[in-house]
């Protein structure tokens, strides 16, 4: 039995160039609508997002290891390996700490990491972002554009004033660029406080997306909509994740997905 029309929503966060070069042609060829949530900060300055800068620093350094205190991580100093096999784990440890910091402290630490690791950022390590012109082009081609904050902070750590500014400034900036309403917001990294959904409503959004895994129905909070993530994994893994979310939402015997 097929799903009803409008049952599936495809979304992309952040605003990477491959949304235009790779995703758009595929989705257009299939006639599938989709939504793109844009981080406004650093647009048109060829500036990588803070986590991409961190990943590129770990992947591009020539050092074999680094002490955690040398790059500003808290707690007892430990040796972080930077060889090709283990650098990813060291980067993940660092990113987890960066998510716990306010924006200014986070960016100061990212700069420190880059200074200490002195990476050679090869072209394949550069996570290219869409430009304003390209965002307008996607909007012209029918892609819904949503807001995703200015600095991609952990909104769960922000006071109400800061969280509101991140959401509202992002919304207004995109509306000025597109000359059209921006109705949706995606919480950066899915991180939010109990107050954040109410603030999103006050900012004038119609809906907001979290990253809690699941499917939505008429009982769902439109300012805390669930999603099913598609990381860099085989299609079979995504199929299992989608099927599992559907089964949890509709635990009726005999249903298959």
C-alpha cells in the first residue's frame, strides 16, 4: 500500500555546494521537492563552517600526535594520535568539546587548533559552501529555503536573547536575499533547550526541525519535528533506519516497510 501524497520531506542542512551540483540534478530528475536550511554567517567569504575547519585541520596536519592541552581541551593532558587511521577519532573528541562552548570561545579554540596543527588544507578537504547567488538560483528552481542560524551554535547553551538573535537574524537575512518568506528553521546540530521551540514560534517560523529520529503525524509538535538522518552510509543502512522509525511509529502487526 503506497504512502499518501506529501508523506516524505527531504531536507539538507548547512548549505554545501554539492547540494547544487549533486543533489539538485538528482532530485529534479525525479520530480522530488526538497528543503535546504542555510547557515548565513560567512556567506560569500569562502569561509568553511567551524566543524569543517576543525576536521580539515586534523586531516591536513603533518604531525603524528598532539597533546590535548596544547590545543586547549580541558582535563588531564592526553596524547591525541593524528595518523591517518586515528585522526578522525581525535577530531570527534575535539568536536564534542567545541559543541559545549559559546560561539566566541569556540571560534578562538578553532583558531588555536589551526595554529597548533598547521595543516596543509588540500583541495579535497575544503568543504565548499553555496554562495548567495547560488542560493537564489536554487530558490528560483523551486527549492524551499529555510533558516539554520548565523553561527551554527548550540542553542541549548544560549540565553533567550542570543538564541532569538541567531534565529531571527538568519530568517530576516534570507528573506531579504530571496525576497520571499522563510517559514522553516532547523536547530543547529539538533541542540536546543526547553525554551527554544517557543522562541522559534515567536520569531515567526511556521515549523522547526530537530534531529530526534522518528516520523511525524498530526500529534507532533510542529516546532520539534523529527527526522531520520542519512549519514555517509550505504543505502541499506538508511533503509533499515527508515523502516525502524516507521515500525516504532506504527507498531501494528503485519505492517512492512
